[in-house]
C-alpha cells in the first residue's frame, strides 16, 4: 500500500498541510518540525509524486552534481550523501563528471542543459574566479571546494587554511621538527590554501620551512603520494613527519614507508585530509582532517533549494565545521 501524506502527518504528530509544506520546501517552518517530518518520511519510505509536483511549479525535479572524478573517494562519498539528501527533498540527482577539463567545466557553468535541471552543485578545478564571475549561470548554482570563487556567489567549503594549520600544529606538538608536505599546486587551489596553513603554523612555531620538504604533485592520487614520499625518504635528512593534502596521497605515503622499512609513526608521522572511509582501515589507521560532510551537504541543498524557490538574497560563503581526527599514523597504537 502506498504511503500517504496523512500517514506521515500522523507519525510526525503534525497536520497534513505541514507535511506538504516540508515536502515542497516552503520557508518559515521550524527546524524541529522539519526534522520530525523528514524523520517520519524516511521511516515510512514516503516518496512524493514528483511528476505532479514539478509540473505544478514549472520545474523538472532534477538537480545536477558536477564533480571532477569519482575515482577519488571523497567525491564518491560526497555524491552518495548528496543523492540521499536530495531524495529526501524530492529531487533526483544527475551526475556530471568533468575530469577537471576546462571545456567540460565551462559547459556546466553555462547551463547548456538548463531546461532539464533546476539547479547545479558544482566543484570546479580548472576555472578561475574571473571566468565564474563573467558567466551567465542560467540556473541556480552552489559552488564547492577551495578554488577562487568570486564574492557574492554561493560557496560552501572547509576553511582549509585553518584546518591545515591545526594539523601542522598537531605534528609540531608531537615534537616533530622536519615536517614535509605533499600536494603543493599552483594558483588558488586545494594545494595552495593548505600550504598556506602549513606555513602559518611553521612560522608561528619559529620553524624554518625547507623547500625540499614541499612536494608538488600533478594529481592527488595514491601513486602521487607514494612517489613523493619515496623522494622525501631519499633525502640525506628525511622528514620525521609528513602532512599530505588529501587522504589518498597519505595512503600512498604509507605504502612507500612500508616498502622502505620506515616505521610509522616511530620514524615518521603521516597525516592526511578528508577523512575518507578508507582512512580508518589503513595500517596504521590514518590521522586526518575530518570535514563535517553531512553539514556540508545540508547547507548546499538548503541554499540551492532556496535559490530554486526564487530567493534573491546575496550569495555568500558557508564554512563547513571540521576537526582533526587523531589515529595511529601519528599517535601510534594504544591499548
């Protein structure tokens, strides 16, 4: 038997009208009430009649998620959470993999398929702030990531400078003095902002930054992390700590240490960034910066749906909470 609005209302202890308002993303509903209704919807497995709903409001019922790659677990995990949350809000997610190709990203930005979708969640890697600012953005768009996003555009991201600074400070507090980083890149990017956090922590601690300890990579892959770590271990005085700018490179670095018989964390502490699921299953388990992915996704969808519903509020940046999650790769095994 199909689940009705009335069934959801009875379970949530609210009126049918309130359930309808939540399903249709109407404003001016308290967060407590919205949460009760969404919980009841999940519990009962209620699915709105999307075709009727979107025909009524002149919408397609589709939103697009444009990411560089799904081979990188961070984006795969993001896509899964966006899909789950969008379903709760009555939207279907169309996935666009850009592979960081500039022309593919311009196609997303120009909204070629604007008649097919109601909004876009976009994580660009190749486009600069000027090109984003000059674009038409025909459909509501919310940006993700640490690229140079212009002022006045909706943008949800981690404060990577602060997070990278905190991770570096953790390594310094452990007594590590030859701290290397893997993942430097050019321009305003993930690598550049995380490098800035590292530099700030080193400067405040009165520690010199050795250029040989700053490793650039073409990709943020396991292979790139392994290759960079092998170079670092070959130095006359190798590092006693390495901060990789994502978890995949850190996993590659752990492999390089294993191959060279270097003990982690006894000889060298290793840390990453992103807290992908794999990071808690490495040996040793990986210390990493853990962004609040659930908060990120909820903020993205809330703002995007507000735009779809006609909001003309100024665009703004939303900072995502994060924490340094300590595991065996810096602290050693306990118990």
